[in-house]
C-alpha cells in the first residue's frame, strides 16, 4: 500500500533504487537503458561525479537562502553563464523550480510588461493545438493538449488557438513546404486580426514540439515568419524550450537553428539535468526594463526560486557540457541515432515518420503508411510499447491518444548526451523489438 497519489491511482510503479551513467536500476535489480533521459531531462546521465561533488560542496556551504533576503553567488554565476550563451539580447534570467513554473512566470512577466507600458487591454495569449506547456492552470490554458485540459476547462483562461506546424500530417499532397508554411503563417495573422492584435500579449510555442507529438520540427522559415508577425503587431514571442532546449537538439537553444530571438524563453529539464529541480525564464531587457523602471517589482515569486543547491547543480551540468564539447557530440550522436532508427525502422510497415533533431527524435506509428491512418486510440498502442520497452530493459517516452482531433501514437527518444554509439544501437534494437511485440499484442 502506497500513500502517494501516483499518476495512475490504481497502480504503484516500480521503485527506482539507483542509477549510473545511462542506466537506472529498479527494486528487483533489473537495469534499464535510459533512452529518454526520463522526459528529456538527464542530459549528462546519472551519477556524474563532478556534478555530485559540486552539489555536496554547495549543500555544505549554503543549501538554501530565501530570495526576499538574499541572492547567492552560485545563482548569480549561473545567470551569468546562461546569459553568456543566450541568443543576443536575452540578458535577464528568472529562476524557478521547473517547466510549468517557468511558463507561468513567462506569462505573468509578459502581462506585467504590457500593464507597465500602458497597454493593459492586452489580456490574451495565442498558442497552438497539439502543444504542451505544463500542468499548472496557466500553462494548461496555453497548452493545446485537450485530454490534459478537458476536466479543468472552466478554470482556464481563454486562449486563441492556431494549427501546429505538423508537416507530416497537415501538408497537403499538392502543397510545397514553402506554401504550407505560408498557410500556417496566414492563419496566425488572421487569428491575430480576428482577436484584435491590440488585445494580444503573446504567441506561445515550443520550438521543437516534445510531449504531444514526438520531436516535431518546425518547417524552414516558420519561426522567422512568426517573429515577423509578432513584431508587426507588437506581440511578444514566448518560446517554450523546457523540453527541446539546453542542448537537446544540438545547439544550446533550438531557436538558434531558426535564426530568431524570442522575447521570452522558458528552459528547464536539461538545465539541471535531473540533479535538482530547476527551470528558468530568459528574458530580453526590452521586457524587463519597463518593469524595473516602472513599478520596480515583478509581482511573482515562489519559496524556492533561485535555490542555491539547484543553481549549483545546473551550473555544474552546464559547465561539464561546455568543457566536454557535448553539443557537437549531440549532433554527431544524433546523426548516428537517426541513421540507426532509419536503418531499423525506416521501412517498417507501421512506422509513418522518423523525425527530430540532435538527440531528440520521434517515431510516429500508423496503421497504414500510405494514407497515414493512425491506430484506434482505444488500443493504447503507445502504452503497450512503453510496457514492452520496460520489459526489454529500455525507457522511452511514448504518447498518444486523441489530441484536438489529431490521433496518433508516438515514441520520443531522448538519450543522455553521453550515450555511446553502442548504447544507441541497443536503444534502437530494444525499441524496435518493443514496437513489434506491442503491435502483435494489439492484433
Ligand atoms: N513545457 C514543455 C514544452 C514541456 O515539455 C513540459 C514538460 O514536459 C513543460 C513545459 C512542463 O514542465 P514541468 O513538467 O517541469 O512542469
């Protein structure tokens, strides 16, 4: 009997008891390859000795100090490090404890910016269907993940909704990639105009979509177009890189590959690599200066913001990534992983799409490759794949169901940056086996 309210209330998950490198061991001594870093979190793997040593030293020196009294050397150093590597102009940082908190802070910072510059009539956000921005109420409101939102609907603020950039499913056969991108941008502009651009605070989007669609990349020029539209109507662009950021796609921030600078950007998972709960909002001075020159107070705050131990873990993780040149390694190992997935699953009758960037890859399952018919959501193929993968000693992050009319099963693969080619081969091997076994079990 467990007193914890687990995610699924009628079952108690296995206990994880130890972890090292890219493996986690459960209470029965079974070892799993961490093929998704949890949920794209463990970028350095588990038990990294330097991160642990830094953590121990920080706990001995200063475990915690409340930010209404103090800042700390280590949180200042982490902010300096993040700004030194951020897109040009993103030179302010707000620390929180995770991704949802980062989104909440970004939404509130954006709203307060407009209040302080004398545009309080801006109260709306626009976001995309098939998106996930977290589970707190503000984050759920901007998220487009209907099954997560449904039961909380009256509590959620109203958000303008546009199509995701989902080329595999939504680009018409007779449409070029460029025309598809233009169509999406035209829809965004129409939505801005219909809602009244003077009422809109911000456009919120994951640069590369993670949890709802399995490493869905934007088409070339999409985010440049979004940036231009936001500029045209004075709307802030909020990039959610909680999952796809901090090196996962091969550059520290995925927006670098889009050639744009957002006004606000949320980061979390890979920031602390799972060693401590930490997230952050990166902000431009454009957004922060009017507040500091205006009321001088961001109306926000949590007990654990700027937590020194969390900051120490994140700083150590980022310093190891920088020192060991792990971002180029994400690109080279990512190319290896993509080739291995293509080799093993590229012609599989039930694999419709293999996509992603760096060590952030997705596989979409379909009943029929030709017409891309998804599996009946009631079959819960993704759950079968997850269970079978665990039987095979592999952790991957599958998702599925019906999301705003889009039905489909996906698997997200996001191994630690330190995974070797041999590890990646094993991940692909165990995944391919799990997919085949799961398909047999639903026939
Ligand atoms: N934003 C994105 C893009 C995410 O993928 C997630 C979590 O998966 C969140 C926000 C929420 O982060 P957290 O679970 O740390 O609250």
